[in-house]
C-alpha cells in the first residue's frame, strides 16, 4: 500500500529534501570516460559535462558547499569553482556510485519522459538567462546560468518522488493556460516560491543563488534575467506565438534596451543553441517549434513510451537547423581555449590542433563555414589546408588567393590582424576582394584574420555565417580574434618541435 503524500510545506520539504538525487545515465557514462584522465582534466572540461545535468549540478554544489570550512569561507556559486576547490580526483571518488535516473524510473516510462522534458526546459532557461547576462556584461555569467538551470529543481523532484501530484499540476497548467506558479499554489496549498526557497535551504544553495531563484526579487536586475529566461523556456514549450510570450519578449527588450525585433532574434538563436544538446535528454527541444507559423496550439497526447536513447534527431530540429541561425556556445568555446592552452607543450600535432580550432569556431562561435589557408612555399598563394562546413564540391574547398597583386588578403598579411567585412565597410573594402575570390566566397559578411608564427605570416582564417539572413556580430568577432590568437600560440609551439 502506497504511503500518503505529505500535506504541508514543511512535510514536503522534509520528504523531498532527504531523497536520493539521481543523475542522467549519460552523465555517468561521460564521467566514466573522463575518469582515467582525472589528473590531467581542466575544471572547464568537467564543468561542460556537469552543467548539462541539473541534478548533477545540484549534487556538486551541495558537496562543495558542505565541504567549506568555517562560516566566513567563500560560498561556492559556480561549477568550475566547485571542481577546483574539491579537486578532480577526489570529485570522481565522491561520485563513484551515482544512481542513474533512467534506472530509477525504468518501470515508469511516462514519468521518465516528463522528467526529461523538465531537464530540457531547464537547460533552455539557463541558456536564455546566460544570454541576458552576456548582454548586460555580467562578470559572473555562470551564476545566472546555474540559477536558471536549478530554478525548477522542486518540480523535477516532484516528478521523481510524487509523480501523481506533478502530473496534476502539469495537466492543470495545460488545461487552464495558467502560469505554473498559480497552479502550484492552488494544488499544493503553498506558494511555489516558498517551496523553492525551503528546498534551497535544505540543499545548501549558496545565498547568491537563493536570491537569484527567488521570484520575489524580480526587481533585482540579475534575478530578473533568470526569471525572464525561465518564463521563455516555459512558454516556448507550447509555441512561440501568443500574448504571454509577446509580453515576456517585450519585457526582455525593455530590460536589455534593445528593439523588440532584435531581442526576439536573440531569444530564437539562443533557443537553437540550447537545442544542440537535445540528445542528452531525448526529447524535442523548444526550438523545434520555431518554424511553425502563428496560430492556435493543438495540445498533443502524452507519449506512450519512454524516449529511446538511440532514436534519431526530431524532424523539427532538422528544420530548425536549416532555417534558424546558430548561436555561440561560450562553454564549448572556453573548453577549446583551455584544451589548446593545456597542450602548448607541443603534445598535439598540426591536425589535432587545427581540429580543435575549427570546432571552437563552429561549435563555440556558431560560425558556419571556416577555412584555414596556408601560404605556399614560394609565398605566391594562399591555399586551403583545412575547411569546415563546406560540403564536397563546394567552391570554398578550392579557396585560393593570389598574393602577387595587391588585395585585401595581402593587406591582412602585413601584420597579424583581422577584418570583419560587412555593410559598414563594403564600399571601401569590396573592390579589394579579387573577383576570383568573390566567386568562391559569394556575397555577404565574413571574418578573416592572418596568423603569424615567430613574427612571420603563415596563413589566414576565413569564416562566415551565410545561412539565410544570419548575421555576424561584434561579440563573435572579438571571440573569433581571440581564438585566432590562441591558434597562433599553438602553432608557434608546434614550430619548435
């Protein structure tokens, strides 16, 4: 006979606060894969794995803050800080017997599917909040990311340990078209904010994160960014068009002091960036619905089986990939930068080094086509050495520049420098692009930067984002140049071998 559910807020917190916290099976597999090289791992490499799993993030922060010595010691508010403080080897030892969420809910496939949907929504909320923080030039972006990622922890624990109550709330939200918090209080008998804060206390959330997840701090700028990200993630699951979404986007536009059109574009691109990780959860991400036109949203029946880890990418996700622009992934970019930095001892060969750089530009910066060209031995041509994003037969694979006559690329090779070719400078720089090169790269914007090793030019990076109306931006250009500089550092160390 099943036990009766708790009634009061204190009873619920006591019940859920003492339950085991499972993690994704994929998290366990990724950690097992990294375990043999624990002593050589950087904090950012481990953080990339942890931050895709809300409950693993929760477990790590709980452990790190429990290990703090003394009341005056600094709170641990980021995953990287937690890993550095604990140490990678002790961390693996502490998490040697993790429980897989999929195993725990193996007999409840509908519940598992619902939990994974909340996981996907949480990551989407975190990406939206992080983009907000980046726009505000927040120097502690990861705190905002984590606060949004953990915002719905109470909901996840309800689904795992009281699925009948979680389903009741979810069904009422869909049926009555009300906000989650309104329905939660109506059914549970206490405000969701009180529930969230009480669980945060039991789970030893750092005070900074507690402030960010408290919806009553909506007037505080950083907390507002978290709440806007969470709102977008919740609303987008039922479509990207409607009065509630429009109101949320208008609020974000006002907060960012940007035009509504620009803000909407940023939000959509950020949704696509989060959607890249859909395979961690096996559910269709919110970005899958972006290609749909405004109109009524027909409720779909719940799935009758748990998602299969081997299923192929959702059809809508492919459509998104064709019609919606890519967005930078700062975590992936930082991982690439760290990996290059960790191998400046010459332990990578040229191929491995360039593979890392191209991944950073594509996955980390969201650039579509990337070419690295080397100066020929007789120093008369730039010829393609590595290319990413250009299918077989693409003209970009034949990227070649004649250096014997004055042109834009010859100018770039005078010193290590970059250029962002676009509408602002097309009138002046356009005539400097040789016609044969223009036939290869086509019209539109691009980045280019020369690479010098030991004071001498060796080659040049070319990159663009030419997919539909996708545009380049200043932040990506700055990061592109930083990555080119890091690539030059790597090549310089290779040259000493």
